[in-house]
C-alpha cells in the first residue's frame, strides 16, 4: 500500500459493480504500474490486469487510442514479437445501408464487439525462460479512467485471462508503454521505453 499511496491511480469505476482494482500488490516497471482487477464474488481470483503510467492524471494532451496502439505495434514488432490487431472499430466512409451490410458481413465472419485490440501471440522471452504466454490487450488513452472499458471489453479481458488454462493473460492498458510493461511483466524481452519524445516522433 505504500507504493499505491504515492501514485496516481486511474479514476472512476469499472462498468461492472462486481469488479474492483486491487492496489494492495502493485508491480512497477520503470514509470508503469500493473495491478489486478478482481471480482468481489470470487475472492483471490484475478479477473485480468490493468496497467498505467505513474503520471497518469497529469493534465496534458495525450494521444488517442489509435495512436497508442500504433506505437505499441511498432515497438512490439521491433522486439520481434508476433502480434496482430483485432479490427472491431466499426465501419466508416460508407452510406448507412452499406455500413449496416458491412457490419453484418463482419459479424458473420466472426467480428465480436469488445474483443481486445491486440493479441501478442509470442516473442523473445527473457532468459532463462524459453516461452511466454499469449497476451491480449485492450488499449485506452494514457489519461483515461476505469469506466472507459465497456462491459463487453471487460468480459473479453476476463475470458482471455481466466478461461484459457493459463496459456494467456489479459490487460487493460492506459497507453502504449503500459502495454509494453505488461509484456515485460509476463517475461517478454521488450525494448527500453522512452517517453513523449518517442511518441511524438512515431505518430
């Protein structure tokens, strides 16, 4: 709790009254912190992880979710991770009828609202480990709140984390560096994380 008392914690509450952010056992990686999201109805069983920056609530303009995800993908691929996105952002640039038809087509093909933004399938582990788990990540702006995760997003994060037999982890990440910290936490060999200078150059 001593660490938690010194940090800015994401505000708001989850869009599920049974979920809460457990700050009693925080993990810190540089300027990023990782905590467990827990269910009150299932004590001692974590639902998924949440990662954020220690300067989370500073009043500055932040990149949007698209930009955060783009920087993460770039850096993860630089680190030789096998990573792909899950396009669930909607259909744009078409008439209403065309958009409805396209959404129907995508749903029949398996598009599922709320599915995590990015799936990291594998990557170089930190020695002496020889493997790493799959990591599913839902990105939010680096100064977002817990309420930014929709009920369906929460459901998918928990599904990846609790119903894959330990083969996958899931994280709600406030910013690209929070996503990279999650990979580091799960044993991936990821590149050093710089701050705003890299973000501005990459986006």
